[in-house]
C-alpha cells in the first residue's frame, strides 16, 4: 500500500465519522441503544431473569466435602483441590 492510499483512506474514515456523528440523535457513547426505551414487558422479563439468577446462585446446595474413599479407607476431599 502506498503512502497516498493510506492518507486517502484515513481521510475518508475521518469524513465518514464526521458525517455519521452529525446525524441528529446520534449518541457517541452507545449509538445502537435508543435514547429512552419504553418496553415494560421486556423490562419486567429482564428483572425476573435477574432475580432468578440470584436465587439460583444462593439456592444451590453445598457440595459434599468427602465424596469418595480410597482403597485404604482414607477419604478424598474434593474441596481442597490439587
């Protein structure tokens, strides 16, 4: 790629960015989210899913500490790791 092509492509990107940013209602932080989404059903489902995830985290039973025995009768503690 020549130097001229590089400069022209950078200039084209700058012009395109300026034109996109000058559109009314453009949010440069997050351009894909509407300014004020009014979706009560989706908001309710999202809140319900978040509560369900929190319940799933704390409702999980504690794992068994000693789950298996060696041949010599000693216990294996899976919580200790390697």
